[in-house]
C-alpha cells in the first residue's frame, strides 16, 4: 500500500464509485457485485435502467472522473495552491466562473452550486453588490469536504477556521464547524492511534442531534440494522457522515472499505471522498488504482 496526498486520495474516492453513484437499490447492487467488481468502473447506464431507483446524472463522464462534490474539492485545492488573492470573494468568483454556462465544467450541479448560480444572476440582473456568504442552508458534505484540500498545505495553520470561512460561500449551515472539527481530529490522529479510539474521541465535537447515530456507527455490527435505524445512504449529513464513520470503523483496508461503499449505493461518490482520505492516512492505497484519475494534480 502507498500513501499519497490527501487531495489525490480524496478524488480517487469519488472516482471509485462514479459507475454506480446514486443508485438506491442495495439488493440490485449486491447481486451485481457477485457477478463483477463494482469498484472503479465506467458509468453503468444499464444498471441505472434496471435498478428500482436511480439518478443517472453524469451521462458523459468517464472512468476516472469525479462527481460534483469531488469537482468542488478539486477546484478549491487549485484555489489554495494557485491564487494569490485568497479572499472568500475570490473563491466565490472562481467557483462561479467554473460552473456557469460558459465555464469549464459541464456536469451535474448540486444544490449549493445551483444556489450560487442563482444568487450571482440576481446580483447581475439588479446591479447588486456580491453577497459573499450565502443564506443557503446546505446540509450535505460541501462544508467538511473543503477541509481535505487544506490538510497537506503547511501555509494554513488554523485549517478549521480558515476553511469554515470559505465554506460559508456555499452553505450557511451552522453545524458546519462541528463537522470540520470532527474531520480534522480524525485526519490529524488516525495515523498514530487506534482508529476506533480516534473516531470515538472525535465525537466530542459532534452536534447533539448527530451524536447517537455517530456512536452507533462505531458500536453496532449489523450494517443493515444500522442503515435502517440510524443513517440511510443519501446525501444529507445526517445519513452520510454516520455511514462514513461506520465503514471506517468496520473495514480494515482502503480497497475493502471503498468496495463496500459502492455496494451500499446512494451517495457513494461523496462518501468515498472521506473514506479514501481517512484510509490513506491509516494505511495508504492500492498502487494499482493510483493512476485512475483524470484530474491533473
């Protein structure tokens, strides 16, 4: 196994699940996994047609591409690395220029991106000053995902507060700092201490309403019961973050964790970003997958 940069591991996590991302039919995916490996596959449009519930929103993407959450992370990593003007307004402008109709990005745009496009259009139509920090309450993973771009950047000393300011461009969710603190604590310690102890210790930062499900993610052993009672497989933080914790707690290798993540279905690309980043800190990744990324780092 080989340790790579946090940003590379994170993007590989997104790419690993893109072939079956947002298929909400676990029985179908489990049956399909008995016939072939679902990890790092081109988008299987037949699977989207045959499954009971799915969203085939990346029709032109190829093996090695990433979902919109991964794209946002990649863009933010470029912003931190290349921009001299590192104000939140500059980050807002860079994100907007990348995803609007004439921008470089040509894929599906999630709600936080759509809100940004709508807000900027409103400002342009009515000659208003830019509203740097959004009122949009996005309870998905966009806040904590930006932290991953900062982890290997030695120029950023207070990573949580720095990233929190940038996250407010895309979400006004007040619990974002809690998740940033949790994730930073895990990434900063999981290489040195027992992963279960690290996960448990990070819960001191958890919002009260998420605490029970996160505790169960570490203590429960029946994944079907856990998903049914305490998480789910969709995009919201109340479902995705506990399931990320469960997979990290119960699987031993980067490859096994990401493979199970695909089979579980739902928001597998977004979850894969975090699972891959954490396991990269623990043990590294399988080198045979290292080149399966279309983004240049």
